């Protein structure tokens, strides 16, 4: 039966050749994190943090959210999150935070024996407010100091006093890194890192835009895996190398008329983080029914590049305007834009119990997007790491109801 299921998946879904390169690059990233920790130069960092600055200052970085995805994909989310719950943390807390805290408590029982010990914890609240208390908890366990890069939520155009406030945060960050890691800041080096970051983002964006073609050369699972370097290796040659190879493969598929799935019938938008513990089973199951996801709100969020004469001002602009740091109207606008640009037939919104910042307002957003675009959508509920909160039967019932509209 297992062999038959494998043949079915291979029949409906085309694997990317560049996945092997991705594995090599991420393995190297993991080794570099351990080396940085051993040398006393490792910072844990949240996904919305201006990573170009610590990279330019010679500080290694690891992303606990990315490690949470590893925990989810290895299907040990309930166990590792359970360690944190035994310590008194609520199951209502973000599963990235719970898995991070649980793995820090029992690294020997966790995938890859946990993340290497950090010497600093860099949090930015443009993605959510949980990160500060999460990193405070890790600080108590590791002794590493916490730095909060505070970005007030942006409604429309950012006000001058908000910009100045965030600019001062950049300067405090530079001072913090200089003191903690005995390093210096060089604007020239930041420009070099910023240029590499921009090249990687440009290549990644071109890969995403290629999915406007019919059939789409990439599906959701492809992009969720391939986004790893643009998050954790932004500003490095490795990221540029990977996305050059990915773009070449994507453009090759487009030229040959090959899609990510072999029989594309329905094109949908995905909203929110994926369920890492069932990512291939979930999306391949839909692929078998002719459903492809040429676009999603999550991987399209990594688009801001540092540029201009004033790089600090560019950091302020890019990291204050992260997708999750804006209001509901901006989210609706983005979804409508993607539906139109990628010629999509409908959308699925994954209401992630853990990620309340991302999932907030989805029921309202659903109605607004349907009204503005005229395409149907559905909200399903679950979690990104903790499979205990994922009711497969209920989810499939809701998706079936959506797909019946296209028959």
C-alpha cells in the first residue's frame, strides 16, 4: 500500500531537482550555527527581524520559527510542545514558542538535539507580540540577553514620529550588537550584505511571479520549503546561489509547459502558515484532484530590499511594513491583488490556532475578498506544528464543499 501511495504522489506531483541543493545549503546553515555558538557569536532571531544588520556585523543567526517547522515536519510537535506544557505553558500559546521552549528544556529529546545555545536573542514585534515573552523565557533558560526591535503597527502611511522611533531602534541595535559581540558596524559592509539580500529577493520574486503562468511551475509545498534561504540566509551568497538555480529550473518548466502538478484544473490562493506535519500529504492530496496553489500570502511576504543612500532609513521602511504589521485592509488588498494577478479561482484561509496575529480577522477578510473578487473561499482550522489541533475529517469536509463549486 505504501509503494502504491508513493507512485500516486509521484504521478500527480513533480519534485524539484533543486531540493537536493536546498538540503545541502540548509545543512551547511545548521553547521554554521553550531560553529557560531561555539565561538560565542550566535543570536536567535525572529523571522521579521532586520537580519542584514547582525550578518553585516559578523554575528551568526538561527531562527526558532524555522526550527519549529522542522519539529512539525518530523511529526513530534505534540511531544516537544508537551515539554513546554509540563513547565506550565498553555496549549493556547504559539506552537513555535512552545516547541522552542520545550526543545530548549530537553534538547536531547528534540530533533537535531535542539538549536545551538545563543549568546543573544533578537526579537522584532512586527510579526506578533508573543516573540518578546517567548524570548524572555528562553533568556531565563540560557542567560542570553534579549533585544527588542520595536515597530509600531502601520495603518496606511507611516507617520514621521514612528519612523524616527524605529530609526532610533536601529541605532540601539547596532550599539547592542557592538557591546554584546565586541564587533563594529560598517556601512560599507551593510551595503554589501544589503545588495546580496536584494539579489536573493529579486530572484525569489521572479520565481514567485513565474507561477502566473498556466500551468503553475510551483505549488504551495514547493514554495514553503524553498522560502527557507530567503528567511534564514538573506544577505548571503548561498541564498543567491540557491535562487539562481531555482529560477533556472522554474523557467525551464515554464518553457516546456510543465506544471508543479500534472493535471492542473483549479487554481487557489493559500492564506497563512502551512500545517508542517502534513504538508506533503495535504497538498499532494489536493494535487491528485487537480488543485494547485500558484500563490500564497506567506511566501509573498519576503519582498523588501535595502536600497538608497540612507540604508538605515531603508531598514526602517522595509521592516516597519512587514505584511503582519499592517491592518486588515492591507491584508484584504493583498489577497485580492494575488487572486487577480495569478488568475485564481478561489482561496483557502488556514486559521492557525497558534498564530493569532496572522489569523485575526480571517472570517471578515473572507467575506470582503469574496465580495471584491467574486471568487469563493473557505476557512479551515488547525495548527502549524501541533497536530493535536488538526481535525483532518472536518477540514476535508469544508474543502470538499469549496471544490464542489468548481465542478
